[in-house]
């Protein structure tokens, strides 16, 4: 298994995050799975470019890169649950975004980012790590379950059905 260095992101990483999402959108569209993020690259959607900047400036961005090459191959954003996800009565950390380079697929970049997020959430005193994804992608739902998440609810945002997951964190 390849091991990647995971570091805190900064404002300088926003363009790389947008690039990772552009790569992921193209990959999903090629497979007929445009229900996750649509068909338009993030770089052509000003609101999503702005979101990447907010993430990069907000302190929750984590970047995965190879030790020998500092080019970002994955990004994860730690934060709080979005307004359309029911709150819980326990301390939590929410994975607001997770994206990895499709050119490096199969190298467990996402799994390593999730492991690092769980470790960081546990160290912060959180009892639960939560995340959501498009419920219409069974392979993605199964991937989150393989990472140790369990399904904990669903939501509907204008016809987009999301699956919420949680991972209990032992102290």
C-alpha cells in the first residue's frame, strides 16, 4: 500500500482542490454517474470555486500528497454538518468534502484521508465522525461502509438524495 503524507491545507491549495474536483467530475460523467456533482467542471462554476477557497482558508482542509512529489492527490475537509443534515446530540466532526485523484485510483488515498480524519476527530474529543454522499451511487455507499461507517439517515435537497453515515470513535 502506498503511504501519503497528509498535511493541513492552505489558501494556496484552493486551485488544486478545484482541479481534483474537475478530474472527479470528468471521471464520473464518463461513467454515467453525473448525479454526484453534475456535468460541469468545478472550475467553470464560480460558486464552487468560491467554496474551495472557503475550505482552503477555513482550517479544515487536509491534503494528501506523495512523499516524493508534493502535488496534491487527495483532499478532505473537516467541519460541521451542513444545514440539510440532522444534528446529533454528541460531539462530532463532519467530513464536508472528500475527493481523490482518479489518476491515482486504487492506492487507498481516500481511505488514508478518512483514517487521518477519524484520528484527528478522536483527538479533538469528538464521539462521532460523519459524512454524506449521493445515495444513488451504490459503489460509493459501499466504499464508505468498508471504511467503517454505518448508514444513519438520508436527506433530500431538491430531489438530490443523500446518504448520511457515521463512524463511532472510541476514545
